[in-house]
C-alpha cells in the first residue's frame, strides 16, 4: 500500500533555491516520490512512499523548515504507485494564476471547514464557483456549482471579469469557491477580494478534505474528484475512483468511454482520436509497449511529467 500526502502553504520564502536543495536532498535519501513546487509565495505538492515511516519522516522534515509549521496536510492511500520519481521545482507561482500582484500572504477570503460547507452552499444568497479546470469538473462537482469551463487556472481572472458582477453583488453576495486541495480556491479568493468582493469564502482542505470528513449520505458532492497522479480520481472516504487516464490527451476516461471503438489503451480515446495524427498514435503505441514490458518485469516505465495543482 502506498501512503500519499498532499500539502501546501502560502508563506513568504526569502530563499526558495535553498529550500529546494534541502528538500531534494532529504526526500531523495528517504526514497520519496512525487512533485513539490517551491517559490517566494510558498510550497505546493503531493508526495508518496510505500514505507509509511519514510513519509512520516519526510513530512516532519518539511514542517521543520522555517515557515512550514502548521502546513495544510491531507493523507490518503493507493494500491497503485501514484508517482514514479521525485521532482522538486522552483516556480514563480506555486499555483499559476498569471498575475503576481495577487498575494494570498496579504489577503484571502474566509476558510470554511468541510463540516460547515453544506450550509453555506445551499444558502440562496451564495454563488458557488468551481475554480478547477473544465476536464476536472466534468467528472464531479458540488451540486449547483458554476463551472467556468476554463482550460487552465490562469483563465479564471478573465472569466470573473466577463461575468460583469454588479457593485451590489460584489458587496452583498456570498462567493463560495472550492478546488481539489484548497490552494487554487485560496488564491482565487485573494483575487476576488482584490476585485472588491466583500464576502468571499473557500473550502478549507478542498474537495479532498470534504470527501474524507463528510459521510456520503450527508454529502452534496456529485461524482468523483480528479487527482493529479496515477489514481486519476477518488471517491468518498478518498477511495480510489473508477476513471483512468488517456495517455494520448491526458484526459480522464470513464468506463463507458473505454467501450468506444475510438479507445486504444495508451494511445487515444473518443476525446482525442480524431485530433491526433497517425505519427503521434504510432509513438504512443511504442510507449505503451514499453509500459507493458515494464509491468511484466515488475518495474515502472517513467512516463510523462506529473502535474501539480491541488
């Protein structure tokens, strides 16, 4: 069984390069896999290990670094190996919204605990916004939430501006936002406050903490939650979901889509079959052969770069 921890914290880091080197060195010693982003505004990442004691040591080391105490942590498990390598990267933004004047270390909305989330989003004066990308929203979201249908998080500010919220709405309406692990909606809340919205809320710990804490019979979540590792999706209680990844277009695939004639494992799916060239398909077929051979040898093929958003 693989233990997984998703983490982030907005905190001013004076020397992110120094932090990057420390993290890379210690996590390699502990044979930790996953991806961590470090920048002047904080840290964001997901890491895993098949040795719980090593993951515990890794988390302890991260928390020992100045500023990283009380870091937001979300634990889960997977039968699958969610990552096959370790990457610790330097980034200008630990989650990219495209405007570095947005500073969650200076101003953010109000955290809402999962236990209080339902009451907020059923309020008729609340506008509920999913800050994730369209392909994530397509497999699951909260009931009555608005899907901005963005392709990337940096599209979110433009979408907000195009909604033409009135001054009255900015003053009186409650804006409730959520994302996978909490980091995107927290940064989005900073943007909203800067744009004059007065009553801005974001789900503490994100969808993952909600699915972990709220019993399914009480839940207002509909569907599964996309995650940025080889699990692809999770359900209530953070159980592994039913979706798989198309390695042609990196989009989540349902069981129904896998029954299509346009689905070729590791090559294409109904979403990308007509848009990928024959040359691309041949390249993907070759890659899939390497993946299959690696499985037979009980090893792991090093696939495409992992993405971290949370």
